[in-house]
């Protein structure tokens, strides 16, 4: 930490307080709002200090690709919230996923992943990792017997997301982590749908947690970002060199926006979930809707697991399947007046997505069918509007 700043954050505070004050570092000007350090580099008082910094004998800021004061504040705040030893920010969520996996894998390694993954994550596991000589295997994430069979052989890494995108499958983190560790694998969890407010994978045995901070942590559709949370040993032995030399660094401005997003994350996620629960109950059994997927509903296949593993109602997302396939789903989307058609999620505005033709389009029809993504499926990222307006909008669209 450079001499020009001083730390004012405190350890041991409760999560809601850490969201506002965690990692806070003030400059000599003692500003109230976190300072934005828009600088690419830093100066040294002497050539000897520059040499010591690059040798690793002196801890200080050298270059903003490595570290930046604003970015450090964001990383420390998220680290405290997640309960991790280290947080490494990245430029995007997919950069976080890629770094968390590739930094630890070598040719000849074996990866087991849940089949229900976001489209780009599926691409990394199914197509990119094998190019580097890494064996990959997909399993049904909700089937513990399938995990046991897959992990009966030595494995380097397990990768999963829970709840899954867009079918909201819930995977038993404790059970899978125990089996993975017995097989010699590290467990990497994409926790973006749950956020750290609803689920802490590290508490259930996971080794690494990744986020697209673009989603709920920003929460207002402003910026891109990602984060990897892990142990200090994993960072030192695997992640640090990878991110330092491949350069997926977060910009200071984006980190500053995400710091402000964290301040209200708890409030927003609570409202998102309350609205989502009410919307899911409203849609269940409604004419024209063949299925509603939401962890807070008793009808959800893993409802009991969701209650044990997650807090609140378990998600800000409601996924529904309309009768009539793609044509009916498109009519529904095109009839919406309040909810916007978009492929993002976790925004203050309610957003609707047709996964089969957007986020999961490149999986192909056969693979989509295997993970339960139908042509009539619509994913709703429930926003912060009055829930009655969201209900009215969907009711009108369904009638249309």
C-alpha cells in the first residue's frame, strides 16, 4: 500500500456495514466518497525503490494492470463480504471464469462440470479447454450419483453454477465439494445468480467463487466487471501470475462504480427477491404458462435444498415456459411494455430474455434439450419496479 493513502476500514463488521465501509481507504484529503484513481502508472522517489518494488522486496503500486487503489478498495470490500482470503477483480465475468480455470489447469488434466452452464461458460468447457489437451466431462448437476461416477477418477477441477442459467437448477454444494476433494479436485462455483447475499459457496466447501460483477453488484446496467475469490495460496500459486501477465484487469472507473453498487447490494437483492417471489406465485398455474421455475416455490424440484443452502427466496430470476413454443414466446416478449427485452440480468429494470435464441443459442437444439431449455422458455430478471406493474405487464403480454 503506498504512503499517499491510509486505511480506515474495520474488520469484524457485519455484512451490511462492510458493504458500505469495507476496504475503505482515504487519501490525505480525507474524502467522504471513495477516491477514483484514474492513473495507469506510479512514480518512485528513487531508482532503488523502483528496483525493490519489481524484485518484490517492497509492496507498493507499480502499474494499474497489476493493482490500483480504487480497484483494491473494491476487491477488499467484496472479499470481506464473501469471507474469502483474496479477491482478484477482472475486466468481465467471463474473464474471471477463464482465469479461475486456466490458471490452474495443464494438458492432461481432467475437468468435470455441471451441464447446465451459461452459454459462454459451456463453450470454455466443451470447446476451449480440450484444445489445450484438457479432458472435460459434463454431468447432470442435480444428480449426485452422476457426480459420484464422474469423480471416481482423479480430477483436477470441478466447475458448476447454482442456481443455473436459465433453468434455476440447484446443486448440492456440500455434497459435490466433498466428492470433488476426494478426487483431488478444486471446486470453482459461478455464484452470479445467487450473489453473496443469498449464498456463500466457500462455506459449503467450494475453493473458488467467480462473479460477473456486471450483474447484481453493479445492478444498474452501467459497467462490466468480474471477480475471483479464493484462498491466498491459490492466488499466489496459480492466479496471480496468470492475471498479471495476461492482463484481464478491471479499470479504476469500473471499480469505482462497483464500489457504489456494493453499498446498496443488500437492499436491492432483498427487493429483487421479494418481487420475484410474488411474480412467480402470480404466474404459477396461469393460463398459457405450462411451467414456472423459481427456487422459492414448493413446486421447484430442489426447493428443500434451496432452503437449506440459500437465504431468502433464493433468486432474483423467474423462468417460465409458455405454451406454443418460440412463436408464443416471441409474441409475449414483443407485447411487453414495462419489461425490456435484453440479455443482461440483475439490473434495477426488469429484463426478459429468450435463452434458446440468445444466451444459449450456440449450444444447439440437442444440448439445449438436455439441459431443459425449450423454445417456449422465457427468463425474467425481476427488477425494482412496483411488482404490481410487472404483473400487469406480463398479464397483458400473455393475453396478447
